[in-house]
């Protein structure tokens, strides 16, 4: 069974290896190779196919946090705890200037994505995350494309 994060489909791998699509004798082995290759590519360049990262935690009392899976497509929730009290931070944009928020650096190679570098903002200016260990909790979507069918042809070529 193919993994939802694979950068190649079974048929794409078969075409690259010049195996007829109706030949299913080695499909199980090919699927494992595709998944292994996809994970290796992810480990080298970051997530390719979108995946949700839930509840990633970071220490506070800093100005900037670097998310572990990059690039980032979007942030679903960003919580800052002071003791046991959560504060939901909102993304700062040109049209939204929250009192307590965060700013994301763009991912220059691909417009519309973010680098995973998150800056704390307060009253539209730079700020510091609240003091604490493991008190910053983020849920986000990481990756370059929404589905395996949208993977860039260069990545597919590298996988074959």
C-alpha cells in the first residue's frame, strides 16, 4: 500500500523503470522503495507533500522560534502558555495587526510558503515569547505541495 506522503505513484515508478503497468509481481517491493526514497528526500530538503504537525512544543523567553518541519504552508494554532493559562497568538499580516501575535518569514524559493521562522509580535512590534519550558505549542501544515500529484517534476526525477 502506498503512503500518502510518497513523492511518486506506483505507476510513475514503473514507467521510470520501464516495467509494464499490468505487471504486478514486484509491486510490494516497489511501494516500499518509493516510501523509503520519499522519506530520504524529506530528510534532505524538508517535507514535500503536506502533512499536519500537531502540538509541536518549544521553550519560550526568546524572540524567534524555528519550527521543526519546513517549509510551512499554514499555522492552524499557536499557543503561548504563562503558567497554565493559554494565550492564542494571531498571525500578523499587512491587514491584521493583533496586539499579541506572531510574524512568519517567507520561504523565498516558493512564494506563498513560509520558512518556519516565527517571530513574536506585541502591539505590532517585535516581542519576546513568555518565559517557560515547553510553553509554546504550535499546530501547523508543513510541506511544499498539497498532494503527491502536485509534486514538482524535478523532485519526481530525483526520486527515480
